[in-house]
C-alpha cells in the first residue's frame, strides 16, 4: 500500500468530530443508521454515513442515545426514513469525563 492509498483510506473512514465540524454545519444522512454495540464495550451508538455540506466530504457519524433523542422526534424511528435527512451542528460542548469536546445535533 502506498502512502497515497493509506491517506485515501483514512479519509474514507473519517469521523464527524469537533475539530472537523463547525457550529452551523449541515450533515446530510447518506446511509441507513446501524447500531454499533461492538466498538465501545458496554455502550451502543447509532452509526451512519453523512456528507458535510460545507466541504462535500463523506464522513461517518456516531450518535449517542441522547444525541439520537434530539433527532428522532423529527426524523422518526424507522432507520430507512433517516436517509436524506439533514442534521445541523447546533453547538459544541465539553465532556469532562472524556476530556473531549463534542457536538450538539438538531434537525436542520
């Protein structure tokens, strides 16, 4: 594998995070959300592909149950109905327990 291939592959699996996204950014859901209960032991997340409208990047989005609750009222609880929906980055927050900055999502 060349360095270019490595970087191309790394970009394909890039995740939405507070360093990559800004308040006001819009993410369009491009795949059916799937439950991920394997990556982090004892925790489940909803994972989907999204397009960051500002940069046209294809990224992966991981939502906690609280973040999912912010969207399910507008998007519904059928995973297929989420495709094409738009999510707005409403703000950033600090997670002291994780020592990380996270994003707050609302329907766009």
